[in-house]
């Protein structure tokens, strides 16, 4: 793939913020784009100024949500180089999501090479501050101008990047989670395991409801029985039993197969924990929290990293977890994971892909 690099006009060049990044509120000066048509395949790859797209109001993805995205991060190492974390896994998932949404796949090597080239050019947007990183948002949308309900014939693949701090305003402190059995996010056989915007749109109403009740996230149950724990929308969820056994919901088809979730499973086992994927009954789980058998609950995700959960809400009840404090297992996993991500510790798993300032 030939990538054409276009200049940014001097009066359009912005400087990265120095601190208080928030989550994806400012974007680097450039983005990657390429187009797909049935006759030409992927073509016209560019690194060009970050700017609004011009789209027809009849662009099919604006109506029927044929779109996918990914979330990845780049971390500044102490030696100035940059680590991508498990980028192959996110790229594979991007293509799995594309297939599920009847979209064309991208060449995985080229997708990754485009991301590395963009980050190399926009090197100064990778923060050096502790707890900060560069969030990478690969996206694909259907761009055909038509309102028939069918897969589009044209697509835009783009990658935008943004310096970020912790996803939750709580930082690495416990978040509160409301368990809903009134609404469902995704159903088996649907698109819950694809990273597609509709899953997030489906979560917003319950998310606002939870916020009004004073909680920052929603825990989803399976859509049929409203009984088995699924995920928290912006992250997967893990339960710690007796301080030594980590259990996370099995991937049943309606849960996002998280890259950080898989890392927790592998790292947890490496650190000597028993780790299990299982169907988790919400009533049993809450009884185990109340009896103290569940000693910790935490979420895992690219944006969230490891997020301790300090409190559940369910119907009218409030249930504190580990006295509302961050537990030792979440802390140990957070520290090991971020040490590997930032290159502060060796990476025995081969998860990290290091790019040097002048190429990859
Ligand atoms: C991520 O963790 O990267 C996500 O995509 C979750 C959310 C911010 C949409």
C-alpha cells in the first residue's frame, strides 16, 4: 500500500495539550484514510489533515449504522520509543467485526503499518506523563449514498488518534455500577461480539438512567433470562473469589471479546491465580459479594485498563464491594499490565510492539 502524506497548513497546526487530557477530546493534526469500492478494492490511502468529512445526508451508515471501530493504545517508553499493546489482536478483531457487519476486511499488515506511520508522523502527540497514553481509534463506515437496507458498496476506513488520561474521572479508584435487568444490550446471535456503534447506542438510555441514580456504569445481563452477567459496555468484568480465583463471564456470542480481558486471563494465570471463564448468575454473584466470598470486582478494557468496582446497585439495593476500596488483585494486575505496556517491565508474553521514531 502506497500511503500519500499530505501537509497540514501552518495556520492549522495545533500543539498537543500538556496535561489534563480527558478522554478523546483533542485529536492529532493528521489522520489516516483509505476508500473501498467493489471494483477497485481499497485505494487512495492517505495521511492527511484531521478535518471534517463531507458526506451526503443519504450516506447509508448514517441511517443503518453499518460501521465498526477499534480501541487501541500507544504508550511512551522511558527511552522515548513507543509501545503498541497487542495491536495484532485489535486488528484481527477489527476484521472479525467487519465480517459480522457485512463489510470488507482490511489487510492486517497494511492496517498496522498505516497506524505506525501515522504515530511516527504525529510522535509529539504521544504523551510522556504517567497514566497518559495515545488512544487509537480505527474506524470503518459504509459511505454509499442510498437508503436501501443492504450492505453498502463503498466504505471509508480511517484512523484518528488522541492523547488520553484515565477513562474514568475516578482515575484508578473504584467506580459504581448499576445492574440492569430492565434493558438489554445485545442478544446471542446478534452483533454483541462485534465492535459496532449500535451496541453502544443500545446502552445509552440505561446508561443515563444509571447516572441519574448516581452510578457511573451499567452491568448488562444476558438478554433472554436476564440472569447471567455479561459486560459493562465500556469494559469486560471480572470477579475475585477468596482473593485467589478470578472468574469472568464466558464469551457466549453477545459479549465483546476484550483484548484486556484476554490479557487479564493470561497475566492472572502467570501470577499464580486460578482463572476461569464461566456463566455467572447475578443472584449468586450478589450473594457472594454480600457474604464476602467475592473479595473484589473489577472491569478490564483498553480505555479503562483495570477499573475496580466499589459498589453495585440492583433494583433499590446498594451493595458495597471490598468496603468500596481498590482491592489487592486489581492493583497487582493494573501494575503488572501497565508496567508491560509502558515498557517498565519485561514482556514475557510478546504482547508489546515497539516502534522507533523513524520507522517500525
Ligand atoms: C475501549 O476500551 O477502547 C473502548 O472502545 C470502550 C469505549 C471507550 C467505547
